[in-house]
C-alpha cells in the first residue's frame, strides 16, 4: 500500500441471538487480513449458539464478553471503551465488510490525515447473501442533513478522536443512534466519500429497518424516537415528501455527473488497484 502506515483499526460487533449470521460477520472482518486490526465482540447474553461461534474465533479477537446490557448502543459504547484503534467502526452481527475494505480505509486515512469520517457505498443483502439492492450516492453535502442523512453505517469509519469528542453514541437511542452520531460529527467535520461498495447491510424479518420502515409501519417506540430526533436537530426528514423526492432526483443526477467525471473514474481505478494489491 505504497509503503504507508497501517493505522490500528478497531471493529466492534454488538451481538444478540444472531447465530444464523454471526459467523459470516466475523469472517468478513478476520478475512480482511489487515495487519493492525483490533476486533471486539460485545454479546448481550445470547441464548442461542452465538457464544459457541464467538469461542471458535476467540484466538483472533482482542476482547469479547457475553453478558446482559442495556441495548445495542450501550453494547457498542462498551466495546469502544475497550478500543485503542486510531479508526473505529461498528459492524452489526448480521452485516458484512467486503474484501479489501480495511486496507482501503487505511489508504484514505493516510491521504487525508486532517479528516475524521470516511464512508463508502453499501449493498443490501437477503438472509442468503443475495444482493437485493444498493445504496450508492454522490458525495454527501452538509446542507442535505436537514432533509435526509443517509450514510451507510457499516461502511462508516471515524477517528477515535472525533468519536469521544462528541460523546459517543447515545445509550438511550435504539433506532436513530447512527444518524444522531453523524449529526454531531457534522458539527465538527466533513465526511470523505469513498465511491466503492465497502459493506453489505442485511435485511431479514428481525432487521430494525423492517420494523421502522417495513410494511407494518413503524413501531410506536421507533416513531417516538424519530420524532425526538427531528425536534432535537430541527430536521425535516419525512415531513416534506415532495422536497425529498426532488432532492432524490437531484442526487441521482449528481451521481451520474460524478460517475462520468474523469476524477471519479481515476479514483475508482486506483481503488481497484489497492483492492487487488491487498
């Protein structure tokens, strides 16, 4: 990787009764073969076969625990309290990283040492790893956060410095904890977009996205939390569907323009070289 350093990267996986997917998640991290990885798993006291899966790979883990916690945000914060990496990310126990992602993140960090948040594009997977959708967009603009702030969580890496500066995840949030964190990040820094698919988000019957946005509409708890986020940050998310539709179309046009630019084509070509090298 051009003789650049390998900054320590800490991945935290919060897990609870996800034995169907957990091993795939773990292998997607370990098979990165990144030389300076710190991998932490915080299990919430699973009663299925999750602990046996974790023990199978414990020699490759920096830390793991299985005990009751106060939810996903609390588990992630517990993991990051143990972290010593320069760059942090959490990967849920049903999601995956794609090959070469950590080397690519290290490359971008080394090229942009003054930046703090790096994110890529995502695929959407079903329970059998089939791709059923994608989240691919143009580079994010700060002003857009008033209308939507949709950064793929599993592809977002951030510095330890910025994470603890803004106070980490809010333990009281269970549905909007990522967008709440991104909003606080935006007060401190900009985001660097990596135009490449770095990870896969899995949709299945227990996914939070199904609970929040699925055919049965949002649970009361999710709806209240989203409304709390709107009031706290003055966001117009969901309240202006016509504006959102116009912005979506504008974003798609921006994406087409970015993809056709020589700069982006050269960047993707270089990304391909980095992935191949590692």
